[in-house]
């Protein structure tokens, strides 16, 4: 049975099979968790991302790709592009955010991962409301785990602030 948990930590320091990056469509790094992952992982991540963009073009919102983790203790990085709040309607934004989680989990499974750690996708500079983002994340991950209960041992929601941590822990207790 897959364990779901929420912690407050620096995702770049976790020794899990896969960490997820809240990327932008260019995959070239940016602010927030995206910039932190690119800095911590070093040039190998940027090189892998450049090759993906050269081959496939910018990564669409809701989709995901996987690269090496470079200098970080994780095995791989899954890069996914969350929706920017207000650019599409609420239902579509929720569907796109849920797709980020499902696509990331699919890639983790394909990489034979037993553990994955997610940041709070789209809740920083993309301004997705934190309560709705937490609810969407937990619903999407829980549904995926229900469909595939043996692949992953653990899913960790890595919160960047106390507000997100409280939201996730409250929802995980339900």
C-alpha cells in the first residue's frame, strides 16, 4: 500500500527515486522550485531539458518529461508544467493540474520508481489557490494510487511553507 505524506522541506535534498519539478514550458529553469532544482542539479539537467525542447518543442501545460537528477540525491527529475491561475477557467485549470500529477506518476512508474516527491505545483508565481491546489493534488494522486496500488511505496508532498503543510496534512487525515 502506498504511503501519502506531507512534509516541509527542501525538495532538492531528498533521497527519493523521483522529485517533481514545477517547470515552465521552456524547461530552462526559472524562479521558485524550478530554479532551485536547476541550481542544485547542475548542468546535466539543463542539458537534458535542452535536448527535450529541441526534439519536441516547449512542454505543454499538464504534461511531464523525465531527466536525470544531476548532483541531487534523487534518481530522476520529472518536469511538469502547471497551469497559470486565471489564464483558463477554473474547471480547465483543475483538470490541467490533475494531469500534472498523473503524468508525473506515470513517468515515475515507467522509471521503476518506488518513491516520488511533489512540490506545491502552480501555487507560487502561477497563483493557483493553495486550498484548491492541495485538494486537486491529493485527489489526483489518490485516484492514481487506487488504480495502481503496488507501484509506489511512498508519495511525499513537499511543502514550501507552513500554510501548504497544514492544508495537505488536514486533507490527508480525511
